[in-house]
């Protein structure tokens, strides 16, 4: 993985380290062409273009989907915050299986948009 992402993980509160690590593993397993990168001070994940990025917020780890505006509006837990392009899923400190399922569904959708 990218050394700056490793450092980002290390600097997270201990309570979020395992969640973030699991999320990164899920992202990287979505497609064999997935690449972990570091841009704008946060982890970015790319597969034929940017798929998503992570940003630690007070309420959890925010996953921003760059082409979220093109994703189905009824995807579980996908939030529209009024931004032109990006849609989000927030992973709380103690996510349920539904959070990880929603992330997996959104990741597959985001990758398929990039591969079209």
C-alpha cells in the first residue's frame, strides 16, 4: 500500500484503525486494477479513474465517490450533500454489516462507472 496511507491509518484513533483497515481491504478487493494513492492529504482509490477517497470526520470515516452523481439515488446509505458530483457514505466507529454491504455495493457501482 501507499506509505502515506499507512501513516494516515497509524494516526487515526485506535477505535477507527481497524474499521479503516477493513475498508481499505474492501476497496482494494473490489477490482484487480484498483490502486491506492495519496492526494489532497487523504487516501484516494483509483481504477480507470478515481473511484473514491477517505476523509476522517468527527462522526466517522467519510467515503466520497467522485462520480456519485451518476450512481443510483436509491443505493443504501449513499448521501447527497448538495455537491455537484460527489456522494458520500459515512462509516461510523462501530459499523454494522449493513454499512459494509452498502460500501461494497457503492464501490462496485463506482468501478463499473469508471470502466464504461
